């Protein structure tokens, strides 16, 4: 239920404030859960002093920058798969990973905020994430151990950290967990 989001959001906003990254403004629609969030965030328990700005419901044209961002990330994910020559029959399986890689790589784009040029990660988190040291090319050829047999296969990587515990290798028709 949407109303259940209030408490976790308050905790996250509080954590950011104590990490030295306070949120000053939240822009959202006028839905009941958002009004409840404003009341809790600025209430006696949290005292976060955040200014809320409201737009009408169901009006994506008022949120066009976020909508454009999603469109751009989707197109970058598709471009990753096209450049990697991902076969059409597994593109729908691979899209989730491509979209995630696109989103994470977008955070490495340099942007100017208050006159400072840094990556999005540096602006938000104060540092470049550790996965940057492990960036890989999509659709590499490699040897994957499946049970006891080694087979040479073409597989997709998420774009970084090929053998982390959450990496899924996608082969022609099969998803395989990476064995380290």
C-alpha cells in the first residue's frame, strides 16, 4: 500500500540529513500519501524542515524532465544491446540488465550543480562507486562452469563486476548464476 512508504522515506531522509546531505525540497503530486509524508517529515518526531511542492495528479507534462530521463535511459539500454549484437530472441530477457547498466552508467555522467562539475554519484554520495574499477564490455566470450563441464559460450555481463554474487549470465536461452 502506498501509505506504507511514509515511515521508510522518513528514515531515509533522516539518514541523509545526518550524513551531511539534507533534502531541502520534495516535488510530488497531491496524493494523500504525499500529504501524510509532508506532515510526518515536518512533524514533531522527524523535524526535517523540508519544503514540499505539489503538482496536479496524472499530469506527466508537469514532470517532463523526469519523463525524458526515463526515455533516455531506456534508449541507452536498447543501444547497449544493439551494440552488443544481442540476439532478438533474448533481448527481452536481457533488457532488465541493460536498463540497470544504463542507469548506473548514467550516474557517471559529469553534471554541473552550483558551479561544481562532478559525476552524479559524486554530487549525491560524495564519491565514485566501487563498481567503476570493474567496468566490462557487454557480451563477452568466456568460459562458464556449468555443473562439472566447461563450455565456451557467449554471455552477457551486467557491464561490471562479472563474478559478483548477484551477477546473472544470460546465454542463448538460459540464465546462469555466476560461479566464482
